[in-house]
């Protein structure tokens, strides 16, 4: 059974940093692209970042490019999202997702990030 | 960015009724490799989203065959043939043909 467990969320002040982690199990982690998506309270879904299975390439939308960094440790089956220069509009539930048939085949339970002073 | 417009925003159905959800794209989603990277996901209340359909019409793993997807170019449809209680929630279409990935605003399926 595929499991994706996110940790690292919390309350952070604008302009500060936060790092999310996602531990994966139940599949061969290093065979799949991984991504982060987010959902602001009461809103729809937004793609945040993707990384190839080797970690050699990363992709971001303009809304987070230059502020967020996705990375992975295939030896530890762990995905990361380093978030810098956080803004109030980054407040959301962040989901770790695994690729395969689609960019987002499986989703974690999500972790809440609140950016507020 | 590609804009995906879902209609209706809300759909009310009785158990057993068939429903359709439309997803229209601001650009053709036919890729130069011949694939159309259009997906459908369901987010049940207080749950994480789950994959239903990939590449327009292919059923995700373990997805019941009452779900079906169709369409091409800019117009796509998700059909549920015989709604069950577990189908209630918000449906999202997503495109992966053009960078960045974009999501529709969602269609909420409610019980009538």
C-alpha cells in the first residue's frame, strides 16, 4: 500500500522559512517523479513543484520559483520542500504526491502551513 | 497559463442518477507526442484527492467502471453512470500538456 506522510508544517511569520518532509513507502520511490501541490483554505488545488525520479531536474510555477526548492533523498525514501521568503498567500495545506499514470497518482494526508505575523 | 473551466460548479444528484461534468481548456491539450494529458481527480469531504482518470479516458487503478472520461482538444467530460454515496465530493480536471500544470476550479457533487 502506497503511503505518503508529510511533516514539518506550522505557523511561520512572513519572510521566514520552513521545510516540509514527506516519507514514502509501499512503492519503489526512486522510480517515480514526485511533486508537491497545495490547497489554500476553502480553495482549489495548485501545483507547487515537481522533481524527476533521479532528482536531476526540478520544475516550479512562477508563483514559487526562486523561493521554493524541491529535493529528494532516494536512499531515505524522502521528499522535501524548502520554502523561503514565505508570504501570506502561501498559507495552505501542502500535499506530497507521487507520479505514475498521472503527475499526482497518490496523495499524502497533507500538512498545514500558516504564514502570519 | 492554460485555464480549465469546469461546469457546472455544483451538481445535485440522486443515488443511481447519471451525471456529467465538463472541463474546457483555453488551449488544445493535444501534445506533440500524440497524447492528451488531461486528468480527473476526486476529493471527498475532508480527504486528500485521488486519481480517477488519466490520459482523458483511462481508468486509474481501482477506480470503478461507472466512471468514464471522454473528449479531445479543448473539450472534455467526466461521466458517472449511476452515482453512489461515496462519489460525493469535489471533482477536479487537471492538464499536464502545457507548463505549468493547472487545475480546474472544481465541481462539487452533492446529494439532491
